[in-house]
C-alpha cells in the first residue's frame, strides 16, 4: 500500500509543480514545455530545494506512456495528403538540412573523441527542430499567413517522420554498435514493408469500421477505441522489433484519415497533455546541474552550432530547393533550435548504452536555451535578410530569382510522374502480395490442415485446390503490380512519342513489373507442385499474362481500389458535404 501511495505522491508532486511553474511561464509568455522541464529540475533528485520524487522507475514508465501519446497526437495531426501536395521544395529542404546537420554533429563527435555510433546519435539530435515550439511561436507572433510558414511546417512534418524512422534504425544499429551494411538494408526493407502494410490495411479496415458503426459510437466509446487501437499498435510494433513510438505514430496517422479524426483529437487532447507533461517533467528530472557545470563547454558548443550553423545550413538547403532568399532565411532561422525528438533520441541512446549518460542533460540544456531564443531568432531573420539583400550583387540576385522561378516551373514531369503514379503502386501491391502469401503459407494452411476433411483430400486434389485458392486471393494484388491506370497509360504514350529511348525504358520497367508478379506466382506453384524448371517458367508466364487481362482480376482490383480510395478521401468528402 505504501508503494502505491509513493506513486500517488510522486504524481501529485509532479503535476502540482508542473501546474505552478507553467502558470509562471505563461505570465512570462514562455512555452509550457520549458515550464515542465524547469519543474522537473526543481523536483528532481539533484536539487534539495523542494520535496523530490521518490521512485524514478515508476515515473519512467509514465514518461514512456507520455512518449506514446505524444507520437499518437503527432500522427493524428499528420496529413499525408498535404505532404504529397507540397512538391519537391520541402522534401529537398528537409533532406539536405537533416543530412548536413547530421554531418556537423558527427564531425563534432569525432572532434570530441567519440565513437562513430555516438557521433551519429549526436548528429540525429542536432538535425531535429521543435514542432511544438515553432507552432507556439507562430501563434504568439501572428505569423501563420507569412509565405515561409507553409514551407517551414512541411519541413517540420518531414523531420518528425525522419526522427521516428531514425529511432528505429539507430536502435537496430546500436544492437551491434556499428552500421552493418546488409543488416541496415534489411532493417530499412523491413521498416518500409510494415509501414506500407499497416497503412494500407489500416486505411482499408478502420475507416470502414467507423463508417459502419457510426451510429453506435459516442464520445466515450470513440475514446476507448482510439486508445485501445493506439496501445494495440504499440504492442504489434514491439512484437515485430520496432519502437512503441513508431506504432503510436502509425496508428495516429491512420486515424487522421478517418471522418472521426477531429473528434479523436479533441477527446485525446487532455490525455495527451497530461502524459506529455509527465514526460517533459521526467526529462527535467534527468538534468543534473553539476553535470552541466562540468560540461558547459559542450552545452555552449551545441547552442552556437544550433543557432548559427543550423540557421545557415537550413537557409542554404531552402535556397537549393528553389525557395526565394527571403523564404530561405526566415525558414533557416525558424528551424534553429534543438527539438523534443532530441530528448527521445538521447534517451534511446542512453538506454541502449550507446551514449554517455551526461549527454542527456547536456542536450536538454541546449534545447532549453535555443527554445528561449527561438522568438528572437525568428525576428532576427528579417534584418539579416535585409542585410543580405543589400550586400549581394544585383546580377547574383537576378540569378537566384531565376533559379527560384525555374524550380517552380520546371521539373521532369515525365519521370517524376512515373515515380508518383507507378512506383508507389508497385511497392504497395508487392507488399500486399508478400504479406498475403506469408499469411496463407504460415498461418492459414497449417490451421486448415488440422481439420480431418482437409487431411482426407487426395494429395493432387489438395495441391490443385490450394494453388487455385491462393492464386484467386492474390490475383487483385498482382493485377495492381502489372496494371497501368489511365494517367500512367497516357504518360507512357506521351513519353513514347517524345523519344525512342523512353520506349526502351518503359518496356524494361513493364517487364520488371511482370517479373515481380511472376515471382509471386512461381512461389505459389513451387509450394504446391514439383515442376521442372522450364515447365514452371512457361506456366508462370501463362498465368501472369492471363491475370493481366483477366476480367475477374479487374473487378476484384477495382473493388479493393475503390474502397481504399473512398476511405482515404472520406475525410475530405465529409468536410465538403
């Protein structure tokens, strides 16, 4: 009983201190996140000015739940459609910025004598900006209508996604304390496979469920279902070797595409805020003032790199991506802080034994300082742009403007469109085909083989029935791999008219897709039959050609695709109506 009371008293201390400190920070017009961190420092084990938390282990469990809800909330606010509609400018800006800052972090780590893995973790921390702080700054400074804001927000979304993926990859790499090439490739393939599978299946199933059961779902039921799905996906992600944060983000992003997304955001906001507060207070509890005093040079180095180097790096990245000079400078200065994801990456590194324990409070201190400076740094962007506008020669400015306009007007529409329309379809339906075969061969067949009626079937008949059913089930996915939609067919036609070289490449790409389909067909045939090599090839080719022109395959594919697109567009359709 006393242990339970200790937990209650710890939570009471955390929440009361957080409430009091955040009121003070509101009066000072500072972000609440900083208030939570300061509250954690005050009630942490390193200061004796106030009562301290008794059981750190229990608080760590609560903070893990806080991370889950933070990523769940981030997923709910994630817009896949907005991400795909912004064009390449935001992607290039984010990619170049992340790569460059990771390089800067690694160089700093090497200069301090750190190991490669430690330096990579440091680079990952420096690369992430603070979505929470920037959104708060935009609100407080009334900047949401500024031209650079959309670019900045999409870059932040991409950074958040990369941060989630980075945690998965770094955790995998940390197990062996090094980046093993093939191991990392397989980790990336595994990650892409499960992300595609979860997203596609989730979009197909969950919105359909909400639509069918809408009249039976009140606020209480919706809250329970949403949190249940969140924790369920966390368990699934952990069971397949990924972090709980990834699972929470994935299910949040799936729910964001449902017609109930706004209600779910409203219903879970209080819970997210509660556990988020506990997480950030627990972050502050890890800060040891003595460690900061010992490593103040490192803290100062991280602050200077973040404020100066990161601002310049992000500015150059935006310029290269085709943004105007003004947009680039303001975006670069806005992104110059150490974000919340740095805490999570640092905690992952410390828990895995990769990072030294002192790096956690050091990163937090750097984040706090750069967070305080964010509003002032955003304001400083305008005079810095005015300075550059004065000193840059006129002919160079003309070239920069032309480059910016060129980036907006041009781009290889042909191959860019192929990547947009064709490649994702091939990846998605290949993943679904593979997952279907794994389910059939590893779960469905062993289950059916337990029944006496199946055991009594003659062996040839059993093989024929098994192969036919497997082919029928996988047919719509194979059709998706080989089928060209109307946009793709028109694109191929336009490209073929422009160049004979395009015809060759299109032919190779088409054959490659047929090979993928043939692989899955042959896998089924090998499972049930023992053919000679050449006979297997001929039968496989015949089946693939049949599937490409099969009306049954077309009907099944159209049914699945229409239902998926209906679910994906349900939110927009409901809003318009």
